């Protein structure tokens, strides 16, 4: 990084101590001349300013530049504190009108209320989410701040997410919707949004990736392709959860600075029509974390009035450290998400956990899965336990960041064998994604348990 200080070019390598050195270098000359000093009054007889007065003016100008550089760098280097999980007081919402709607409408309802702009592009089965946003915007529907959301249709999914990236970089709450190959086209920008720690929510109707043939039906092969982008991944199992956990995603992203990919099963949930309880926008507004919204988005926006630099090129000596430095935000994210869930529970009366166990409290065999199939599995678990079996089910809601602590806290100590069912298949891999996370979590405990993996539901072919 280069700064021109009083005519000298100083090169400062970026390391842990570099920010302090930069500020020290910037502040030193700025303190050498008093801003309040009176200018010398020696003026030539012909009315021209003496050379000494010119020198003074130049010095004052240099001081002002130095002070400006100092203030600018101080803002750029004052990183927000690590996110803290806390549950605020929330006034319960008594009037939650029951309305029949599908999962896509539930997601777009929350997204419209918690966004200021949206860039959309159609792809099945996510298309109707963008259509709802566009219709409501054209009708003048207001979000939680009493504003109409600006909705713009782009020419591709890549264009939609690139526009979202620029919008959140400017400090605007933004969202979009997609599925399948459309999500794959967004992946390069997902890395950028996550790497720059921008609050943002992407709603996905999960759909299979076209391989030997095209299929528009559901599995998790598209969202699993995004698990290393740095996006948090939150899964809803039914239409009511799409509304509630969609709200959790928006709130948790503002509070944690981690962008969220909120997904639910395409067609199985996105097009399932159910009578659900809607959350009024005036009640939803209680959950907007105003302080964190300012600190984590507005104050970090690209603005010529208070410039910062973003999207730089980095050499090998600093890229590693900068990447690892973001780890504290991801370490804090699970607790932030749970706090947001607890606030939604206070607001709506419907409680959620990162991982939820149901079944026998002394189960020896459990199944682990996520998505709409969990409701079918829950019915099977109830049936088997009534027949004398001793089994259970762990439903995974927060898939990324993976929290081993929260996973182990819900699993009975009596468990001897675990079957992990993935709704995706990775050819050539040692195991599928969810299975590998569970297996490594169990291995780290040092307690021997049998963990087996399986695949189900590719392109909506159920059990």
C-alpha cells in the first residue's frame, strides 16, 4: 500500500501491525503544524504575498491532506467487533393472518419486506419469487421502512447477482432468487460477496443440476455446490418455515455480516400451497437490527464522501492472513442465527433450533437429513417407536457454518449408529457433503459410533 506523505513515497507492507504503523505515519506530519496558527502578516509593498506566507499556505494545505488521509484510514481500519449473539425484547405479534400461499410466495413476502432493491432473472422453480417482487413493486407495496422496493429484471443470473454485489457494496439491502444452473452462474460473485462480508440474502428453490439429462425437479445438488463460497446456508422444511426462517436469514445476515443462502426444496416446498400464518411488516420491523445495519452495511458502503478501498489485488504474503481473519465472523454466526430464531419465536410463538431432534430420548439409531423429506421421516419415526423401536431423527436447519457443538447437543448419548441421508450425489467423492460433516463431527468426539451415508430423492425421486 502506498501513501504520499509530504513528497516522500512510503511503502508499508500489510501485516498484523501495519494498520498501526500506517496511522502513525499519517498522523506524525499532521501534528507538526497547528491548524489554528495565525498566518504571517508580511506583505510586500506592491501588495504581493511574501514567500514566507506562501510557504505557510503550502504547509497548511499539506496538513489538511495529511489529516484527511489519517481520518480516511482510521475509518477503513476500524473493523467492527466480532458479532455478539443476544436476544432482544420483542412485542409478540397477536394478529398473524392465516393465508394460503406456496413456499415461493412466502419467501418473496419476507424478502420484499426486508429489502430495498432486488435484481431478478427467471428460472424454474424460482421464477414466481421474482414475479411476486415485481408485481408488488409495480403496485406500490411498501416494505418495513414504508418504501417501495426497486425491482429490476436483468439479462442473466450472472447479471442479477453482479448487480446485487454492486448494490450491497453501495450499502443497500438487496436480494435475488434462483435455482439450479442459475445458482451455478452466480457462484463467482457469491465468493466476492462473502469475502467482503456483506449482509445479503439469496433465496433458492433447490433444484437438481442437469447432467446426462435436464431435470427441473428437486434435489440439493445446486446448493451443495455453494457450500464453500462462504455463504451461510439455512434450510426450511415447509411453507411456514420458509416465511419464518427467511426472516431469520435477513436478520442474522445484518447482525453477523455473513451473507445467507436460504433454501428450500423446489416444487416440494416452493409450489406446495399451505395455509400459514403471515407476519405483518409492522411487527417484522421490530427485528431489524438498526445498529448492526448501520455498522455492518451503511458505514462500510462505497461512497466518495468517505472513501475506502475494496476489491484489491493481494500477494501471497497477505492473502492467507486476510482470508483467515474472517473466521471470527463465521465462528460467531451459529449463535447469532439461534438468537435470531429466538427473537422470531418471541414474535410469532413458533420456535426453531439450528438442529432439532425428535424421537426416543434413548434412541440407539438416528437418521440425519434436511429438507421437506424430514416431515416424512418424522412420521416414520413416530410409527416405528409406537411399534417398540428405539429410533430418532436429527433435522438440520443451519448447514453452514456447520456447528458441531449444536449438533452434538441434540443427539442422545445412547446413539450407537447414525444414518446420514444426502439429497445429492457427488461422483468420485469419499462421501456426500452432509455425511462427511457428520462423520468428522463424530470422529472428533473420540467416541466410536457407526456412521453410514446414503443418497435419496435425486430429481425428486423420494424414498
